C-alpha cells in the first residue's frame, strides 16, 4: 500500500482487520473456484478418452442408439419398444444435426454392416434407415462393456464414496442446468429489450439507420 494508506490503516486497526479478512476470504473463494475448474477439466479430459466401443466413436454410437431406442441417451426409457426404420430427415432432426453430416455417418455405419438403407417402394424419394442384426449386437456388446468399466471405477471408489459421488454430481448437474437456463433467459430478455415490438406486434430495430 502507498504510505498515506498505510498510515490510515495504522490509525484504524479495525479497518485493517476487516480488509485482511476480506482479502483472505477472496483468496479462499478463488482457490475453491480454481480447484473446481481444474477437477472438472480433468474429468472432461478423462471422459473424452472414455470409449464404450472400440469400433464406434460417440457420434456413431449415438446414431445407433437413436435407431434402436429413439433416443441417444443409453439410460433413458425407450421411446419405442422395438427398433423401427427412420428416414434420414427424422434421424437428423432427432440428433439435432444437419442432413449431410448424418448422411455421411450413415454411409460409414452402412460400410461397417451396422445399418442398411432401403428405398420406399411407394415413394422412391424416401429412404429408410434400418438397424441390422449386427448393429443390435454391437449395441448390446457396447452396453456390456460400458457397465463393466463403470463397475471397475465404482469398485475402486468404494460404496460410500460412490453414493456421495452420485449425490454430489446429481446436485452439480441440477445447479449447472439452472445456471444455464437463467443465462439463456437473461440473453433472451436482452435480445427483446434491444428489439422492442411495436403495438402491432412487429419488432422494431433500435438505433439509427
């Protein structure tokens, strides 16, 4: 601190104490924040190398899961009791991806024998994507491999730590989802404020033209 500030603190020990306590608290908060960031970054890097299947990348696996269950989430309740073919547009919509990207992935999966295309006899413009028996077997094998690896991790963590992890990660997911939701709402509100609507319901552009 500059000399005048040091003299002021020397005459005000309570102020000095308050400033020191505030400084320590900020350092602790920053340390906790950085520790959380570093741990999550380690988890991200470790998870990026976690591949349930040696033959499929995560995008290919997600595609097969959607063809099998209608969802890319392995643990989610199946939206269909039996797999059924999908059109390329339906598959792309469910994955939230572009048609060219999904089409390219389907071509690779078809070459691997996990899916097959079939033209609709009533409409040649429509192509149905079928999951083959080999694709189903690959999914079942991948599921068994994933369970085995997860069990390996939990066994080494121990039952108590595993239960604490479930509770902590579930709460962390809830808090982060809430934060993201609030951020999206805030961004949408700012967008509305920057483009207010006129009485006729049309959006007005702010600023000079």
